[in-house]
């Protein structure tokens, strides 16, 4: 499968940065119930990841090649992402709307660079019923074209600006490999599209969303990221400037987790988005687009999971705590106690589930461990005699001093609240320590190339910003720039080629 570098910057995350494909295509043996157990994460991340997604019942493979089914638990995870992002969009003045799934070919081709970037992976509808269409319809790979046409109709005067709209939608990009959340033909995302009267406002919007994404990734998904500007080669097709957040996965590959594009007047000119300004002059608007897709969930899963399965940060957890009764043959008081405690906790605003199924507690423990529920509450006859329960935290491993603690029933809401906050903090701290440990700096060319080749992590160098230089590094190591950041030393030279440096860049292989 060929990917032009410029196409690695679709809103919501690149489809591919590195040239090499290291993940196996799903075999039938690994689909669905055939997964017996989860292989060790450190040995084979891709096998671990696929098994964890399937065994946690986030997704199932479907009879449609390239498309997965989001099962209820997986959809619950997606809904948490939606809730947190949607609240942030609305708090910053954005509104939701919905646009058509199909885009007539004549509209899609108007922005030349845009269509060139997307053409290789657009799915086309050529027939409706038994009738051949006179014009092909693209199944949207992204919605700039259809939204641009509508904005042209809606905008007349500077008083109509800005327009700040977000769409929650599915999009389709023809893919050969299938990997839950990371690479699927149809995927879920949000795409924001805004129009402004000035270049300054459009740039402010682009950066505001970049910061919103960084805040969500770090403070909700607990995934630390580098946020910054993209190189010209990694820019969204048709954008003036692209910004992104980039996370580092345990295998040393970067995952682009959200992008925000300043489109300048390129799309406004292609789609004729004009307005009469206060000075009566007719001007083209300045537009932006930005997106996060469900690949963010893939990043969260890979970042936090362990050999027992997922570890979901509490703020993203569809279920924050699961209650499990321990029933003795002549004593099933724990069942009622779990039911009552679950009600109390629900009333107190927690997302909990009482697992009252007829099964061994140990079996239930490992099942909820796989699903990554942050806290398990165990109640047995002996606990009830003392009016206590045991709280076990999923982020710790067995044997850790603070993995389990006995808590008075009356104190559980308070303790649970603190525990969830602590787990959230702790998961982020672990991931942050990993990112810092695997961010390496060098000024030596050979060492730089070796670090890129061996996937040492985010390799931070002084960089010339020349596309030829980036292409040459990619050719020899599969690594590309992820984001650029500030250069303090104006006399520095590019570590990769020796030309004068203009910026600093994090290089890494990427998903
Ligand atoms: Zn260079």
C-alpha cells in the first residue's frame, strides 16, 4: 500500500507515516472468540493490542472487510470521548451540525491539492438501484468540500462570521489492512469546520483547538503528547499550516492523535466562500478544520494496557467501579449488599456495575481486569460482618502494597472518589515518565539515524526544515518529523544534513 507523505495528515490522525508495515493483517484465527488469551505486551505489541481489543469486547471483526463492529463496551468508551470533547467544543462557542455522507465528484475536485491527496483512497458510488449515475458520488473521506459549498451559501456579510461548526460523523477511506481503531475503512470521528473574517482569527482558532486537544489527551485520556506545528511534507492537503498532537506508543512509534489545520483562503477560494466586509470590500473568508477520530482510543489502549488487559483512565471509563459479591453456599447476603451499594454509588454520581452473574468471583475479577475497569469492590460475608468492603485498584499489580484496601461501607463514596482521582494521576504520570525517558536529543548524524531506525522514541534534533532533508531521513530510517518546536540557538545546524537549522523537530516512525 502506498501513502504519499502529505496524506498522513488527515484531521484526526495520520493514516500512515512510516513506510513499513510491521503489523500483521488479521488472520481468521485471531478474530473474535478464537482469542484464548492475551500475549505479553512487551513481547509483541500488535498481537497484545488486537487480543486486548477483542477480549475486552470493545470490537468485533465484521463480514465487511476493513470494517469493525463497535460493541457496547467499545461504544461506551467512544461516548466518553464524545462527551468530554463535545463539552469543550461547546464551551468554546462551537455548535454541532450534520452534513451529507455523499459528495458529488465535481465538488470534491475543486481544491486541487485536496483532491490529489485524497483520491487514492476515496470510495465511489457509481450506481443507484439499477441506474448508472451521471456523476459519481464520493463517500466522504472528510467533509471540507460539502461544508465549504454550504458556507458559501450561508455567508454574505462579515456579520455572519465567524461560523463555528462541528460534526460527529463516520468517514470512509479505502484501506487494505484492518486494525481496531488505528486503521479501518470506515471510522468515527469529529470534524470541526470554521470560517473567519481574518487570517489572525483563523490562526487563533487553529491554535485554540490544538490546545483543547492537548488538554483532552493529557487530562482526560491521560496520554501525554507533544503539540506543535507540522512540517510542510506532513501538512494536510490544501492547508496553509497543520498542527498536531503526537503521542508515543510503547513500541517507540508515534501516534498522531489529533490535527488542527489553518486552511487560509485556499478552500474559500475553491468553494467561493466570500463576504462583504465592514469596509464594503468583498473578501474571501479564512477557514480551519480539525479532527479527532477513534484512533485516540487506540492510543489510550496501547499507552495504558498491561499483560492483564486494558487499564482505562477513570475519566474515560464507561464503568468506574465494578461490584462483585462473594457468595458462600449458605450465605448470599453479599448479593443484596452489592445491589444496595451500587444504588448508593449511582445516586452519588458514579458509573458502577454490580456483577451478580452466577459465576466464580475469580473468573469475574479477571474478566473486569481485561476490560480495565479502574476499581473493583469485593464484598463477602466476612466484610459484611465488619460493615466493610475491599477496594482493589486496576492500575496496580498484584502484590503492590496499595493494590487492595479494606474500607468501611459508609466511607466508600469518599474513598472511591479519591481513588479514581489518584488512578487518573498515576496512569498519566507513568505514561509521562515513559515519554520523557524515550525523548532523546542528539547532535550527531549517525547517532540520530540509528535512533530513528531502532525506534528509540521521539528523537529531538535541530532541523533545517527542508523537505528534501525529511525525505532523505524517511528513506533511510522510515522516520519523519512528528511536530516542530522552538529553536533557541540560532547558530545551530541541522543534525540530519548540516545545513543551517531553523527549528527543532521530533523525529519518529509513526502509525
Ligand atoms: Zn536538514
